[in-house]
């Protein structure tokens, strides 16, 4: 029998830093991720390949923990092969509640599903770490997991807690690589932390399959075939709510970097903040979600898209993001409602031929606010409504933006009945000599009763402002001093 070393009255604390939580609460008052509390009378088992611990096999150590007891499973350095002989049924590590599973560090403690990498479509595949029921109070940390599959979206995820609900679960300082499905997948969660993980060569980086009170922070996700971070709605209509996606690094994402999109016909995601993330060759999308904040993200060769493809997104705030792109848009509101773009920086380079490029597409129904943004070098339009018919109930304010060196028109629409647009206190400046642009501000139809006031407009080889039927006054037609 293994030597069981019982440490009585030791308090195991699953830590969330109170100071960090206070910062989160000030940024997004609806997000509340509470402490896990404490667990007493903890078993402590050591797993070591050389026989120096209590077990040489990880699953044996987990199975030795009595029902409803608490345990630390310490896994020493080494390569732990789950299926060295490819014998079916393939083995996975099955976790349970009240465990800390702790390695000796990334690339030191290594769990591997198969000893050789399987090609796309292979029928040799299995989850590496999974569950078979509801889980509470679980920590997995300080190790590497290699599934040794090829991303193809047909197989299992790597860490896949699909057995039931997941309450008070932390996955941190874990490296996941070579996965047929998602690197980390956590359905039906309440108080979930995925932090400081490295996820690479997977189909989806992190899949959040319905739940509340999530924190996805400080992870590095690179080389995905699908999405980087994907909050999803479960088939039994559980969406993702009250979740913070912060300080992650995403690069070379095959589909969407951060995709806050619920499925049509299911409940929308609500109260999710994605802030201070860095995305390279990736973009952010929001569709069919309510009360979403995108704040302070840095996007290189990507964009932000707020669209109604799955359902109308409502009350979306896009604020203080920095975007560089050669794509057709920096920030796109495609049928959003009651949304705003505030104090963003968009730097554009020439797109492919025959592509119309604009800094912000402002197709916002209801109340829209485009304020304080800097847009530089859009090939065609700085801010535009072109191609949309928003209806007379749309009320959009475009205020305090700086639009520089656009190729055609600073602020433009070509639609009838666009609603009472207010354009004020903007700087619209084509610094080319002579002007490259045709107009500073243009709306094509007399039926669009805009108010255009207190702008500084120095752009347009044809006219500074062309807005028949609009109320135009107190604008200055000269370059800034």
C-alpha cells in the first residue's frame, strides 16, 4: 500500500488576490470573483517516476484520495506518458473535486497523451485531462501537457472538464500544445481562473462553454487554426456572463482572436470585458452580446468588429484601443445598437487593390457615440455610414475626433434617412499638398438633416463640406495652428 502522509489541520487556500479583485471591481463593477475559501485536513501525495514518492502514476495518486477529502498531488519532474503503447481504450487523467495537482514547472513536469504526434483526422486521440462529474475546488498548475495531436476540430480538447459543472477551478502556469480541439475547455463554470498559461498549435486556445465569474488573464496563445479565446453558449442555453479577459497575448490566430459571440436562438453573452490584451494577426469580434467593454487592447494587423451576424449586439463600448491595420476597417459597427467608440487610435496602411477602407464604420442603431478617436491615413473614409440604411430613429453623435490624411472623405454617408446626426468639434485635415481628398464632410441627401458645427475642416479638393439640408455653422476652414 502507498504511504499516506496525512497533514492534519493544514489550511489550503486557493488564492485570488484581494487587491487584484478590487481593481477588477473598479473597472467593471458587475464582475465579482470571490475567494475559494479554505480546505482543511489535506492529504499530500508525491508522484515520482523514480519511485522516490508515494506513486509512480498520477491517476493512482488521485484515486487514492478518499471521497470528499482534500489533497495536494505533487508531480515530480519527468515525462509521464499516458498511452505509451497506443492501447485502446486510451487513458486520460480524470480529476475530481478538492485537488491541487501541481508539477515542478512548465517543461519540467510533462504529461503526454501519446508518444508520437498524430496526423489530422487520426482516430488515435483522447483528452489529456478530463472529469467525469461536477467539480469543485480544483487547481492544476506548473506543468506541461502535450496531447500530440494535430489541430483539426474533430477530436478531443486537451484539458477538457466536460464531466459536469465546474466551480472554483484554477488552471495556471500550464503549457498546452499539439491539440486536436481546444487547449483548455471549461463548460458550465462558476468562479473559473485560467491564468499565465501557454497554449500553442491547437484548434481553439481557450473555450469557455457557458458560465459566470470567469478570469482569463496573462495567457499566451499562438498558432491556432480556429479562435484564440472563445466564450460559447452551451446547447442547454447557458451563455457566458460577468467575465474578464485581460492581459493576454494572441498571435497568428486562424479565425478570431477574441470572439465574444453567442449563437443565434440562444441567450446572449452579457457583461464581459476584454481589456489590455495584445493581438497580432488577429482581431476581436462581438456578436449577439450585451454590455460588453473592449478597453485598451493593442491590435497589430487586425481590427474590431461589432456585428449583428448572430443577433444584435447592444451597449458595446470600444475604448482606448490602439489598432494598426491594412485591412478594410479599424473599428466596425455593423448593425450594433446603443454603442460607442471612444478615444481609440487607428493607424492605417494601404489595403489590397479594390478594397474600400475606412477608420470607423458607424452603423449604429439607436444612440451611437463616436468621440475622441484618432484616425490616420485611411485610404477612403475616416468615419462612414456608406452602404447602410439606419432609419430615422438612429441618433449618432460624432464629436472631438481627429481625422488625418484620408484619401477621399473625412466623414461620409450615402444613405437616406440616417437620423439626426450631430457632427461637432472634430478636426478633419488632409495634410497632403494639394489635397488628395474630395470632401471633408459629405452626406448625399437633403433628407438627412444633420447638425454640423464647431469643426475645423481643412480637406476636400471639391468642397470642405457638402451636406444639403443640414444645419451648418461656426466651422473653421483652415489647418490647425
